[in-house]
C-alpha cells in the first residue's frame, strides 16, 4: 500500500486514525473497525468486509479505503484479499502483502491463491 497522494482534511497528516475506536457512522471508520478485528493468521475478502459493515455491494469501495491508508499503518490491511482468494495488488505492494501473510503462517499456493476454506475469518 503506497502513501496516499492527498490526505483527508479531517485528520492530521501524521496522525493515524484509532482503528479500535467504537464504530463511527462513516463508511471509512466502519471499514477500519472490521479490518482491525480480523484475527492473526486469517483473511477476509473485500466483500466480507462490505457485508459486515452493512454495504454488501461496496467491495470495491472497501478496497479504495484500504488503498488510501498511510504507509506503515497499524491496521492489518494485508489480511484482506479478493473473492478468489488472491492478492489484488501488484508489484511491490503485492510482495509486501504476500510477505506479511506468509509471516502469519498463511500458505499461498503456486498460482497465488489462498485457501479460503482454511484461512477465511469466520466472524460471528
């Protein structure tokens, strides 16, 4: 995830949002809250996150929120993948996400897929 080109005016450019704060009304804060809850060693899809925040057709918007995270964010953005069990990013961002997932014990096969039956977060 690369640093955003422009910052939101509602937060200091050097201050990261509190991802564990109570769920706010904004779409962005709801995404942060759910992504922060994904357990170590598990993944969720963009669609899973959209469903959990009450916007089941907003998977792409979830990706947009995560793409705008600041470099070095504490939010476990790397645990969010596409519905096919693959990393959607490319280049260095792909490698960074893959490295973070493998470090958590998540296996990525030779075709770049993660077994969703094995690693998908079963939220309740």
